C-alpha cells in the first residue's frame, strides 16, 4: 500500500524493528509536532528505534524490554543472591540444581531458559553480546573483537552447564508455563508478564554493573501520501497518544512501559511501576539499520550463531561470517585483509608518476636534447601529463566507492589518453608525405588542433554528468564470497554517452594506424613510427580489456581492483617507454650511428613544409578526383612506399634488391 503511494490509511502502526522498511513512506514528525514533544523522547532509546535517515518517522506507543525473572523463594531457600554477572548466574544455578537433585533426583526444576529459539534468538544473542562491553558507556562490541567471542562462548557455557539444547531452543509457551508454575530458578522474557512467583531484575552482564536488554514495542507514524488536512489530524492524534499525560495513564492502568524517561521519576508512577529497575536497564536496539531487510539479516545472524551453539563451528568463524554479511570490502590501507596490496600499488603508482615527472628534466640537458626533437617541450609536458592522469585514476580505486570517484575515474582515463596521444597525432599529420592545406594548417596551428580534441573531450564529459555513474552493491555472501561495491551505468543515456566515448577513442586509434602505415618507411621517423606502432597496438589492447572489465560481472573485489590497476599501469608504462623513455636508451647504445638521424629530425622540425617544389609528385591518375576504393587504396600504398619526408628520394620497390637497398639505407641511419 505505502509503496503504491496510497493515502488510504493516515496513521501507521509498525514494529520498532522496521524504521528502514517504513521510514521512506512516513512523515518526519518534527515537521508536524512541537519540538518540545519530540524532545521528551530524544533522550531515550526512541532516538534509535524511531529514526530513519535523520528523520523522526515515528514515536513509541509502548516499549518492551527483556528482564531476568528471578525465583527469589528458591534463592532464599538455598541462601543465594541475585546474580549480576553471567558467571554468578551459572555458579548460582549450578549450585542450586546440584543441591536440589540431592533432595529429589527426579526434580523438574530448571535453571535458565535462554530463549535462543528461532523467534526470540536475535534479542537473546544481541543483549548478551552487548553486556560484554568494557565500560557502561561503550558502544556495541565489534563483531570481530575478543569481547564478542567471549560473549558467544559464555552463551554456550550457560547452555552446557545449566541448561540444554532442548531448553535453549524451547518456544515461548514453555517460558510462559515456567513463569506460571515457578519451576525454574531464572527465566528471561519481556517485561510485560506479571508473575507472583518471580521478581523482575535487570539481566546480568560480563562484569558487574554492565548489562544489556533488547528493546521491543510499537511505533506510530503518519502516511507521507495522505492529504495535508489528514496529516494535521493524524498529528493531533499522535500528539495526544504519545503525550506525557496519556503515557502516564497507560503506565499506571495497564503496566505499559513508555519511551518518556522522565516519567520514571514521577512519584505516582513509581508507586505502581518499578522505576529503579527501568532506570537501571541498559537498553540496546536490535541491528535494524545494518541492512535494508532486517528480517533477512536477523535470520542470517541467528543461523550463524546457532551453528556455533548447536553445531561444530567456532565462535570466531561464525562472527566473521556475520561481519561479512554487512561489511563492504574495499582496497584500503585501513583494511587488515589487503593493506599490503594497497600499499604495494600506491607505491607503484607514486613511483611511476615520480619517474615520469622527473624524466622531463632530460628536455633541458644539452646532451639529451637531440633525442627529444620529435615534439616541442610543451607538447612533451602535455603528453606526460596525460600518462600521470591515467595513473592518477588508479588512486580512485582505493577506499569507499562513491559516485564522484566512479565518474572522475573514467574522465581521468579518457582525458589522459587524449592528452598523451594528441601531441603525437599532431606530429604525424605534420609528417604527412604530401603537402596539403590541412597538414599545413595543422602544423601552423598546433594549439588549436590540440584544443579541438580537448573540447570534444569536455563536451562528452559534460554529457556524462547528465546520467552519471551509480554505486551498486554486490551481495556475495550467498555465493560464499564477500560483499563489495562497483561503479555502474544504470541509465540508457549514460550508456549512450559511454559508447560515444569509446567510438571517439576508436576513431583516434584508427587515424593513428592509418598514418603509421602511410609513414612507415620515412627514414626521418624510422624509430618513432615503429615504437609508436607498438604503443598504439598495446593501447588498443588495454582499452579493450578496460571495456571488458566494465561490462563483465566480476564477483571478486580484489580481482576487479587488480585488473583496473594493471590496465592503468600497463598503458602508462608502454606509452612512456615506447614514445618517450626509449630515447634515453638511444643515448647509451649506438650513439654515433644515430647522430645524423637526429640532426635530420631537428632540421625538419625547424623548417616549414611550404616548399612545394620539394613535395612528392603523383602521376596523372593520382591527381584525378576519382573517389573509388581502388584509387584510394593505390594512393595510400604510394604514400606508404615513400622513404623521405620531402619526397626527393626513390620509393621502395617490391623487388628483393630494392628491399635490400632500403634495408641498408635504414641501417646506415
């Protein structure tokens, strides 16, 4: 009904374990009730049982809590005190049972019910774990802490020393019957049962003064989809029902506990209600905010603990399984499971970025300058900056996954590829074998050329923010693995923009491959073109792998992390080595053989490509404007055969002797 956004019912009563289930469909009561009315409840457990996403989506109509029912008559008979710790409860019960068996070997006296059955087991487990805090004001113990392990071990000790599997798993009617006939030393149950044979006390704890009692009860809220007029009427009803006066009347006439803690200081109330008991209760709410579906989480929690209590698993083992249910695993320095892996890759990414940046100093060292004449200094800086951006995306793989990280990780990778490769693409257009108005314009307007590609990138980036990445939760517990989060494009438009990004990069790679083929035999860029070919081929492979990892449903967060990091690192290293870094290697190998080659490179870079007399001449057929595929193919092949930028040397023949001669020309350079 509420999911359908219907306003059929204006006032909603619900169990206080379901604030997440009903919260999205209920009014924030702070907007319809006086502040002082909400403040009456804010100091008690209601601040946990009635809130959702920092909104008060209900107020408690009644509050229930667990207590220890003590058969004081039996304790008095055996001269024992009311226990305040679980050890005292075990020792006291064990002593009384032993003495009672001496008097009557067939006695039906029991010690403690526990209530670790399917329906009530969550409360029983959770409050005992809460009672193993170190200090009274400490929060609930971490599930992987020693305190949590000791709590489960104490539960099992209670079962084995003074109870049994059957009694621990007994259902509620068994407990009610014991409360009526008085044939148990201790019983645990809700506070709303009156028994002449038992007196209510707060539950024991791991140490004296520290306890825990699970909270139950009902909340009341207002339907978010009711009309404004009906909301006002519902608010008046709730204000009346949860007022101090009404709650006081319910406490004194019906023995109903309230969430207004100051009423337990009221003299009239305390004549009827054991106010000191309530004030000594250390309330704990069930883990209703851990998972959207409390029932599912509660069932999982209980089943795991029962595998320890009634099975063969260890306390540590089941607590790890419970912790994994709600834990979102991630790669982080703060995670014990993978901090070494995180540190390793942070070191690799940081080290590579430092090497890339420091190596730019080579552009200013005289003996290395000639090896870097292929690009101007500013374009080398831009190209290396692109590689650093790609490596920087690797840092966004750490820690909590967020929409911001998802979006900017992709932007940094795509923008980094553009900055790294477009300066190289510019140079390939400049080296085009035939002078034309386009290559001339590109040579004379290199910043505009670069800006065009950056502008396209920015437009695509802007479009991607319309329907950006979302963070999806991968629930893996049922598959025997751990939970984690992934970046995902859930909207059709977002996927469309993603495809545009891919097509844009594919177009750039295709242009690279075409120009590499055309300029393959030009001696002046002999080494550049071959290394660049290797770099582009590896880039294509890395890009394909990156797309595959985004489309595959990888159900292991470490594998997903490693694949992405390896792709970023491989792309960056391969481009750095094959485009920039190998030039330093040339300085130390065959140094003299390359001097003429780099002198030619510098001369060409300093000159203009405006001398039409030195450009390549095509035959009459080539000058025609035929657009057939055969003509285009022939033209590309003719470009491919050219061995000199200026077109003054012979083309490569298909004969073996010419191939040998060409090889010698190449080796002589």
